[in-house]
C-alpha cells in the first residue's frame, strides 16, 4: 500500500514517522506548500516529497490530512472533488466548526444514496476484502432491521477522523488485557505539549 501525508508540521511529522514504521506501507509520499519542510520529513522517513497535491493523490491509496485545522475544509474538499477513491484520515478535529464539518461530510464521494439513507451504503466500497472503487455499480439498500443489502459493488472512500495514536500497537494490547467491560480506565500523558498543537486541545 502506498500512503501519503499532507502537511509537514508537527502532526504531519508524527504520521510520517508512523507510516515509515508500518510493514504494510510500500511507499510513503508527503506534500506541503513549504517544499523544504516536506523534503526534510521525506528524507528523515525514507519518503518521497511531491511537488503538488495532485502528484501526491496520483500516487497513493490512502492519505493523512495533517494541515492546520483552519485549512482542513479546503484541502479535504479538494481531495473529495478529485474523487479518486483514496481513503482519508483527517487529523482531529474534522473542521474548524460544525457547519463546515457537515458541509464537508456531504462532499464525500458516495455519501448518501438513492434509498434516502446517509449510511454505510454510500460510504464504503469494500466488501469481502474486494476493492470496488472502479466499479460503476453501487446499488444497495438497508432493510427494516438496519442490515446492509448489497446488490452491486459499493464505492467511495473510507474517511476517518481521529488521532494517529488510534493505530498505536498498545491499543490492541490494552484490549487484550481488559477483555471485558472495564470498571475504570485511567491514563496519563507524559509528553510535553508541542508548539502548534494548542488548536486541538
């Protein structure tokens, strides 16, 4: 799998580091309007700095959007309008306000469908491990019990909003340790606050 990171700031550097350590990642690409910053991140993580967002999108299967929050809407919109089927992880928060977030969600290719539901029916293209992003058939419906009935291939990117720590191997290990419903879970961060991350707190 080839992946990309958009944004070479503090969060972009974190995503780049994690991608460079994942065995399933074949090639790692990065784009930033600051070409020097993108080049520095690429060289530290055995990646490839691209000259434009279009070049990055033309080379990847999935991308992390790590630009500062005020730019999430415009950059994500550009990705969705390109309609390449690339999966997107948007670093939290999704947008700078809820109105922009709702508008951005409505722009996700495949969001909503002819049966009137805004649901998994229109948002996912993977079924049984197959990739249907190039299919023209996206017929599906939801029955009275909420089950998804696929009569064709589903299309559209998988879009997630979150934090790169969700993919930290310790999360899987914690699930194994807990194995039930915990009564209480307490955690404490031990890193110092990085400059530029105040906007997400």
